[in-house]
């Protein structure tokens, strides 16, 4: 009897192809929308993780300028300046630190022959390459000998190579930075754009001592980047850094810091929390279309009950029970949910790939979400099919046979 009910349900769907297709569309679009929107949300999360990891993991960034007791931001560079000695003291006195890299930066024009390019030149220690997760693809990194001699050497990114050395092979050649000659000793591997759309390959690193003494004529640094050994010690390292700098800058207990420390691990947690909220919101909005699809199933099934009233009457007159009629219409609803669910999966996966290809947004397809969407679509079909199925099963056979 169950097999017969399935056969009759499928036959009923095939005999009314247009009505079945219209019913399926609501479920297909609903499931497809859920998968596409959630995959987009997961893609945003992965993009955030990738972009922050490109900056380096377990990072603290110390800048001059802090916050007052009222929460007002003191402008970076205001008050006491950070110095290279601050960075050396942090590296020497605080445990749990892997690398420390003080940095200065300024925009300069770079010239090679008749080619020129304007970019931000960054002066730092050799550690900055490891902290920023760059790799030296050609040549070498700046080293302690370059630092001690205040040598005019530089390591450049791929964008600089493409714009100033179109023929390639820049290692050993000279770049004029603000009219002063610098020897290219290394080329960095490509990293692409950051989360803010900044080209991370448009970069020039020179020794910190060279930048401070021979280029900018300054005695302070713009910031100090600190990489902790692991994420378990980053909070304690931050606390010790803040305490050490307060002592070095002779800040009284009642006074506000003249510096600020940004914790990128905490920033990632905040951004991931925001991304989770966005993903949930996108999924909820898309799920509304599934409910609309379910209402569509109920409407079409009610129409089907009306159209097939005489058929139901004949079946009841021939001995079909309440359960037989109920099962037939529930199976019909469930089959619509199953077919719509699987076709919706195809649509959702296709839409995700289309978003990645044409909009260039990262998407991550989640198998659990696909399974949940299909199960939900079947549940929607059955749930919204109960009322029409029950209405059909309760029809009086005599009234049904007399229905015109």
C-alpha cells in the first residue's frame, strides 16, 4: 500500500507538470539562497582570517598616543615618542616574545632609469620580514651588518619590481630613493591585497638605522611591532609591555598612557564575532524564502485537493481509508521537498561559484549547511502538506463524488 501511495503521488505530480514546477521553484530558490548566502558569510570569515594572518600571527602593535580616562583618543605621535631603545628594552626584558621590530615610514619617489614610482618606504629591522610573514624570493633580507653600517640597501616587493624593473632581475641593481642610490639586495614573494584593499607587494624595506639617520633625520620610531611566541602568552606580553613602557616613559599611576597597544588576536576575535553575526543574518534572511516556498506548497496542494475531489471520493468509495488518502498527499509534499531540496543544492553551489568568479568574493561551501537545508526543505514540504492532506483525507465520499 505504501509503494502504491508513492506511485500515485508521483503520477499526480507528473500529470500536472506546470503546477509541480511552480511548487518546486519556491523550495529550489529557498534552498539555493540559504546555501549561497551562508557560503558567502563563511567566505567573509575565511577572508578575515586570511587577511589578519597575512599581517602576521600573535601580534601587538605599539604606537605613540593613547586614550584619556574619558576615552578620548590622543593623536598618534603626541606626547612622548617611541624610540628604538624602547623596542630593545621590550625585547630584552619581556619573556614570551619571538620578534620585535620598530618601524618608521615615509612616502618617497623611486627612480630607475626613466621609470619612476611613488610608494611608502619602511625602515625596520630584519625581523619585520618574519613578522609580516613575507618570504625573500630572490637575493637576501637586510641584516645586522646593514643595520650597523647604516647601508643604503633595500628589499622590494613584486609591485615595485613590475613598475621599475619590467625586464626583471632587480637584485644587485640600484634604485634612487629621494635621489639617493640604494642597492636592491632582495625581492619578496607576492602576498596580494590586504583586507583594506592595500597592495602588500607595493613595499620597500630599508634598514631602520639608514631610514632614521640618513633619510628622515629623526630619533623616534612610528610604531613597534611585537610577535608573541603563541596566542596563549599574548595577553601577558601585552600587560608587561604596557607596564614596561609606563616605567620607561615615567608615567605616574594617576596619568594616562602616552602610547597605545593594539592586540591583533583580540581584533580577530571581534571581527570573527561580527562575521558570525553577518552569516547568521544572511542565513535567516535566505531562510525566509524557504518558508515562502513552504506556503507555496500548501497553496498548490490545496488547489490539488480541490481539483481532485472527485478522485478522492472514488478512492474512498472503493475502500481507501483516511490514512491512505493522508499518506498519498503527504508523500506528494515530501517528494516535492526532496526534489526541490536537491535542485536547490545545485543552484546554491552554482550561485556560490558564480559569486566567487564574477564578484570576486570568497565563498566557502559548507557540507553541514547543505545537509541541513535539504532536511529542512523536506520538513517544510511535509509540514505545509499536512493541512491539505488532512483536508483531503476528511472529505466525505458522497459529497466528494457529487463535487463539480
